[in-house]
């Protein structure tokens, strides 16, 4: 129950930070941003479950909380970051955005901003 609680608290916290970042940067809530947010939440939940389960497994082996958390972070940080960046590049910048110099409004950067938060 405790690992589920950690993941359950993380998701609303990340949503709040994302919406605050969108409000601060004056980004409107649009369909494409919500689509990116849904993808980011899926990645967040998956990554959080992996990290928490690894931490719980190491604690069951007798490791301390800090050592288990550090190990879970060290082992999973790079694969999780790589997966997130690969997902973000799945939303390509189209040639029209490059020609019109409207890269800031591309789906790639919108997804990347949601994934970053």
C-alpha cells in the first residue's frame, strides 16, 4: 500500500507543478498540450512504479531506506531519461514550423515541456 501511496501523491503534485508552469509562462490549455500531458503522466507513473518497486525490493533484502533509494535512482535514472527523450522526439518538428520560425509552438516542444515538469 505504501508504494501505491507514493505514486498516488506524486501524480497530483506533478500536475500542479505543470499547470503552475503553464500559467506562469502564459501557455493556454489546448488539446495538444493535454495530449502531451497524458503521455507525460503515463511515463511518470511507469517510472515511479519502477523506482518504488526497486526500492521496496532492496529494502526487503535488508538495505536501509536511503541506500535503497539511492540505488534505485542510480540504476534507473539514465534508462528513464533516455525513454523520456525518445518519447519526446516522437513528436517531430514539422518543416512548416521550421520555415515559419514557429518552432516554439511545435508539438515536440509542447511535449517536452510537459515531460520536463
